[in-house]
């Protein structure tokens, strides 16, 4: 737990500098945030009708760029009694948090060094929890008024806790990519992909993809449609390798 807190502090450190930054009315604020709330239908290991909530913080100042994202699900799971009657029972046991800090290097400002920390707690994924840390190099491959593409790669470590309590810690290579495109001032597309590839055969590798389209309703309110796919190469018997989430949420930016 101590090393997790220390790594979290390193990733969050640049966020503290926003308190001393003067807000200029003609400039984009250093710190921005968005909160989302909506409903989700999930397939895979479970069938559920859920409520999804999230909070994202972005901070950009000088050569530092940091993102912290927190998501939580309040789940209603389908259960069946001995008579075959199906009902939904409420639970609240899935959440994840991720933090990444980038430091720009080079005269062009396209390359960066990064540190990434992530933790997910969800027993319905086939694991009680999954945590990872990685650091490495990334690049802004292109960035225009309408589109941008970022990608980074680096070594790291991943810790998986199985449903039976067994813990496995292994080395990974983490690769991330993020593509954004604005069709116009009101509609935007985003595609993200994360691969945490285990270096040893037989260890679990995790892959995550999220495809989303957002439509602006008013200046600070957006409607978001998203498809998320999670894939684990090694899961417990009775669990599925692939889990999908289809969601529609409202996003408020401030």
C-alpha cells in the first residue's frame, strides 16, 4: 500500500502547482475537470443494468501535462432463485482510477516522458483487482485544429489478485494510443487503446479499448455514447476473457 501511495503522489505532484497559477481570461485555464453520469448495459461474465459515474481532472502547465480519471459503477445484477425466478439485486463493487503525468522534452515539444499508475477493483472481471505502473517515452505524432494522435510505450509492473486471493506480480510492456477528431464544433470522436503485455508466457496480459462519440448539448453539457472492451488472456475457470460495456452518459465540464 505504501508504494502505491508514493507512486500516486508522483503522478499527482504537478497538479498541485495549479494553485499558484493566475487565471487569464484570454487563455485556457491550467486545470479543467469534467464529471459524467449515465446508464450502462454490460455483457460478458455478468448481465446488469448499471449507473455509471466518473470524474476526470486535466492539468497542463509549461512542460507538464497530467490526467487523473476516476470511475465507479453502481450495479444491478440479474440473479435467479431455486424456482427459476429472475430478479435484479443492487451492488456497488466496481471502480477504477488512473493517473498519468507527461513531461515534454525536445525543442519541438512533440516527445515526452511519462509515468502511469492504474488500479481497478472488479471481481466480475475474473480478478478481484488489477494494478499496474509503467514509465517510458511517448510522442505527439500529429496535432491539428481538428485531430490529434498520441502514443507512448514503456516497461512496467502489473499485480493481479485472483478471486481466490492468489496474487501474481509480473513485468509488462505497456503501450497506449489515443486518437481524437472533431467533426465540427458540436460532435467529436475519440478512440483509446491500452495494452499491458506480460513478458512471461502464461502470465495475464490485459487489453482495453474505448470508442466514444460526444455531442454538445449546451456550452458545458455533452452527451456521450461509448463502447468499452476489456480482454484478459488468462482468467479463472467460468470467467470470460472478453467483457463489453455500452453506455450513454451526460458530461458536465467545468
